[in-house]
C-alpha cells in the first residue's frame, strides 16, 4: 500500500482513514442489517393449494356445460322451442359449410420455411 501522513491521511487527501476496529464494526453492522430482514420473511406454514386448477375453482367446475345450460333453460322456460332450435342449428350448419368452402377455394397463405430448416 502507499505511505500515510502522520495524522492517518493519504498524501493529498484530507479525510483520515477509519481505524481498523471501526471499519470492522461498520462491516459487521452492515452485514447484520443486510441479513436481518431475511429472517422476518421466512415461511413457517406451507403454501395453501391453488384456488384454481384448470376449469375447477374452489372444487367446483367454473364454466357450465351444454347439458347444464340446456337443463336450466328448460327449467326457467327460456329455452327456444324445437322449431326455433332446429332453425338456429340449420343456420349454424350453413355458416359452417360456407366457411369450409371459402377455405377450400382460398386457403390461408403460409410463408415458406426459411432455407435450411427442412
């Protein structure tokens, strides 16, 4: 290391260096301060199981099934009559066929893979 002035300062520096015991006390105090919060956040209880797994929330199915909806519609009297339901299904079938035909005549464009990825 370098030479020091008689008052403990480096040449050209006006602040004295802390004595070794003060430096050690500062390092120890800093380490204790840094480690102290870590003990406060330690978990003592295992984490609770998740409330949601897939479609199940709190042990109950979250989204209704088609059968469940149809049954509730009939119970409350808001279900469409058989003729209306048949018309709705026929319209949906026509739309499905129309979309499939459009896809056959105009397939989606997929860019070619980059060279060397075959």
